């Protein structure tokens, strides 16, 4: 696939980390509708860390709390690998357990697709990983 300039383009790969099945399914369907390639969903810290280690990711959606446990360890691993992430949480604007989660872009549950799309696109652009497009036509600026 090429973009209008003849450069290679592809869908951004986004990991979904969410322990509630219905929410995870909704997130995955929303991302697919927006044109992203969904990785997962996964529902545990161990599963998420394994995927982060084993697969190339462009971004992640991260529930702040997985079955009563903070997802800060996942956020730290994503940050160490320069993978941008958006926290998806039912806690609204309340402080989260870790600064790494608190400082990340945040989308509240229940999910509004336009807010998710904006937060994810902004996170990708801010990290300098993507130059233009939406989920369907992202171009990774670090790849030829």
C-alpha cells in the first residue's frame, strides 16, 4: 500500500490491554473502525508484557486497573520502548496510582470514539512516530 506521495503506508498496530471482556471488545471494534490494526486484546499484566516484548507495536490502549492491580508496570515497559499509550479508565480525572499513568493521555469510560481517536492520534504524533494520516494511512517516520 502506498500513500498519495508513493511512500509505503500501513495501519498502526495498537495493543489493547483491558480486563473487562465487553469493554475490550468495544475498544477493539472501535479501533478497527478507525482503521487501526488491533493487537490483543489482552487482560493481564503478564500477557501484556509478553506481547510488548514479542511484537512490534505502534501504540497501546491501557486500562489503569487490571483486576484490582495497577497497570503501571505495563506503562513503564511501553515507555522504555518508546511506545506511546493512552490510559482508558473509569476513574475520570481522579489521580491514578502511579505518576506514569497520571501523566499519560487519558480517555474516560464509557468510551467516546471521537475522543479515543483524537487522544491516540495525538499520542502517536507527539512521540514523532507518525507523520500523517489516520489509522488507515499512518506512515512511520522512523521507517523508510
